[in-house]
C-alpha cells in the first residue's frame, strides 16, 4: 500500500532564485524503513518540511494516501525549556487529540494508549515531571511516544538523534526499529549516521538537491564502494 507519493517536487528559497530541493520523485510504501542521507545543504530537512507543510512546495505534488493525522513528524532535538508547563504524561496524552476527532475531553481509551506509550518508550518513571526538566534524549523519547499516540502509519524524522550521546542514540534507533517491525509503522528519516543507516534501513535515498540514488542498502553500499555517489 502506498502511503506517500512525491512527483517532481521542488522547493525554492530566496524568492525562488535558489532551489533547496529540485525535481524529487519517490513513493513510500507501508512498512518501509527509508533513510534520507546526504551532506549538509543537500535538501533532506527541507524536503521533510515540504512533506509536512512546514515550508511551501514551489512545484510538483506531495500526495498522502493516508489521513493527515496518520503521518507523524519529529524534528531535530531542540531542548524544551524548564518553564514549559506540561508534564510528560500531558504531552504524550495530547498526541491522542491528533486523530481527527473533536471530543472536548480525553477518553478511557486515550489514557490507556498514553500509558502504553509511556511504558513502550521507557518514560513511565517521568510521568509527573515537566518535560522541560528532562535531558535531550529523554525529551526525544517523550516526543516519539506522543507521535505514537497519533496512531501513525508513517513517521517522518529529521535527524532525531542530533546532539545525543552514542548510548542514547542506539537506544532511540532500537525503538524506531521496534515501531517499524512490530507496529508496521513506515519510517522516512533524514540521518547523517551511516552506521545506523546500514544497520536498520531497508532502503536508502541519497539527496543532492535532487535524488542521486534510491535503492536497497546493499546497492547503496556497492555504489559507494565504486565511487558512484558524490554526496555521501
């Protein structure tokens, strides 16, 4: 099942004088784990923001074959300040309200889902703490748990482990792998961590403003060895 289709997508900055993304086309299917890789400035983050609607697409089409609420987004790790008033539980529970419903209160099912998410992502011990009092890695776990509560079919992640230590990074990638394998959630993630890409991804897209390569991990490794990829 196709979840997302991009056709000739271009995104321009500077009053359309400079393209950050140009003529990008690919499809994301149910259950895939895809990593977007490329050097800084290759268009990875801009493309993800274009897919989510955070920046306008200059030309081409982005077509979701799922409801908007079924597509979750997690940006690079930006620390939430200590004065942010919400607790961990409140942040995670708020994810249930993204499921295109208009009830003015949380249901018993919502609360069960939030509890399951806290347990799944190992943040139950922080339930009553303000999210701003947690470390960067803990905050990313909470935000991933919140995204899980939207009942997504597709997660878009933009360098979610940037700035995190190696142990926290490995644990975070293991959580993503579980979501992909056990919950059948498709992953489209921008990453600089080629070791983790090799370990977890099933498909690699190399960006250089446009798509330079799109294929399996083995094919990507072979092309890299042959020197066929310029932007890795």
